[in-house]
């Protein structure tokens, strides 16, 4: 049974373009848990939801990139869990040639993302949820380098921002315990990169490490607010709908 708040949300979104929501953060930060909770809430409200997973639906040459990481870097396959850890070697490889490849591939991914957002916005959906976004790729760059920061700003100007963009912060030790795939030192660097990226990007909401139910409450509040807010057609490149 939908709540009064959910019923009101459904009414306000019936004749408008989809609201775009993205979830980003280090591995093990709880993105899947929060996406599932949001999906259930939106569907209970009678809203039509379109789900996009960045690696499956956006990344260019995704299968080839995955295969090359296994061949070149001996990256283990599968998703790490407390009972079955894996040793991934892909985004944590910082060789110069990998940085060059990332700059090229991330540009292609950004172009495809912009295209997918434009075409998805015309589909029959009230809400579009991204499991990871361009932010999750840019966080693999070394932001100690001014050129990397300038490159990130460029790509973020090319891609329309989500109406609501979440970065779920997490303690690296706890995150790795939940999803043991990458070395702890890399997870610390990756978390720092996300926080730097937030400073370079307007309109991103960072949720500090909290209990899952408290994070869900924040997510639902922000999304409900965005759904109830009148917006012009098309996603904004300049004025964010949600401020951190």
C-alpha cells in the first residue's frame, strides 16, 4: 500500500520527464542496498523506474576491458564477498599506459552516457536510476595532478548532471570487509578521490557513513523532494537541483 507521500509523488511526476538519480561510492559502501530500497519505494508508489548499470549499459567496450584486465593483470573474476574474497587488478593499476587508456576510454564513456541520458529521457519512465555514474570512473584518476582535475571538470561539463547524485561515503576498512576485492591502500586513495571530485562538482550529495536505514531515510527524502519539484525539460548542465 503506497503512503500518502508516495501517492503525491506519483501524481506530480505523471506528466514530466524522468527524474535521474545516481549512486556512487567506493566498493562496499552500500550502493546496492540503497538502490534496492529506493526501487521498492518507487514501485510501491506506482512509479515506472528504468534501471541502468554503468558498466553493463554505458561503458564502451566493457567486455573487452574486463577480459583484458584478466589477461594482462591477472585480475581474478567474480565479485568479492566476506566468504569468498577476490583479488582485482584493473582500476587500481596506476601505470602510465593505463592512465592514457583511461583518459581515452572515459571520454568515450562520457559521450555514450550523454547520449543514453538524452534518449532515456524520452522513454516511458518516471525515474531513471544509475548504479554508478561517470563520477565512479573519474575517481580512479590521480587528482594530485592538476591535469587530471582539469580533465575531470571537462568531462563533467559534457555530461548532464543527475537530478539527484549520491556519493555514499564509507570507512575503507569496513567497506573492504564487506566487499574484499582491492588492497586497502587503494581503497583509501579511491575514497579520497571521491571526496575531491565532490569539491569539483556542484549538486552532489555526500552521505556520511551511517546505518543502512538512516542512509535510506536520507535517500528517500532527497529523491522525494526532487520528484515534487517542478523542473524545465531536459537535464541541467548549470543549475543543480540538489545541493550538498
